[in-house]
């Protein structure tokens, strides 16, 4: 079964750091670009970051650029999001999502999400 | 960066047809994908590449894309279709290539 499982969310103080993980199974992880998408409480979906299959190219939303770092370990079938200098507005459910075939093909595979709460 | 505009809400009676629009500059030149999200759940891809349906998605869901508007059409709407719907594109000309619309709440009356 194709599956993505996020972990690492929790409560953190403003200015703090957190590292999210996404464990992939049921498919050849190293063949697909991966993404992080977040959703603040009661709000819509917001793309956060994308990384290509071999980490050759990486993109970030302006809202997280310079604070968040996406990475992957194809040997461990895992995707990561290192989040530094966290702000209250980063509070959201964070989803990892896999592309269908190529980057422009949409995201048929999503994890269940992990909640990040930034609050003092 | 590229902007996608959706109506905040659409209401439809059971058995009728719902149409949810997604506006963007020359969106017809891009591939549009649509997601359904129910409360407390992850999004589900219901239409990709403008009009293709993933396996398991009912034929009642269809999509079109031309000019400045893409449309998700849900025929014979059921109570279980009540959800938030998001359009999404990949803008290859941008350094922030993934764009989501603001979402539309579909209410089944």
C-alpha cells in the first residue's frame, strides 16, 4: 500500500525550531518529487516547499524562505522539513504530498498530516 | 506569483449540478488539478490534468479548462460531496511553482 506518514509536530515557542519527518512506503521513493503543504486552522491549503527526486532542485514559498529547509534521504525513504525561527503564523497542519508522475501532475498521495502549534 | 481565484462558497440541492470555478490569467495554458477535502481529513485528488479522474473517483466529477477559467463540475450531487474544493496548478515560470486556489466550500442544501 502506498503510504506517507508524517511525524514530529507539536507545541513550540515562538522563535523555536522543529523538524518534521515524512516516512514513505509502498513505492519507489527516490523516483518522485515531494512536497510539504500546510493548512492553518480554518484556512485553505498553502504550499510550503518542493524537492525533486534527487534533491537537484528545491523551491520554497516566500513565507518560509530563509527559515525552513526541505531535505530527503532516499536511502531511508524519508522527507524532512527543518523549521527554524517559528512564528505564530506557522501554526498549521503540515502535510507531505507526492506528485503523480512529474511535478505538474498533481498530488494523488498525501499523508495524514502533523499539527504544529507555535505559542508561548 | 501566479494567483488562482475561487468563490468562497457554492450551494446546490441534492441531485443537481454544482460548478466550481477557478480563475487565473490564461489558466487554459496550464494543467489544473482539483482536490476535495472533508473536515479533519487530508485532501483527495479528484481531477488531474484538467479533466482526468483518478481511479475510484465517481464519473459524476468532471473538469474543464479554457481561457481564464477552469471549472470543476459535480453532477447529481450527493450529501457526501459536501466538502472544501481546491484548484491547483504548477507554474513552471515561477520560483514558487505550486499554487493553490483559496478553496470553495460546497454546501449541499
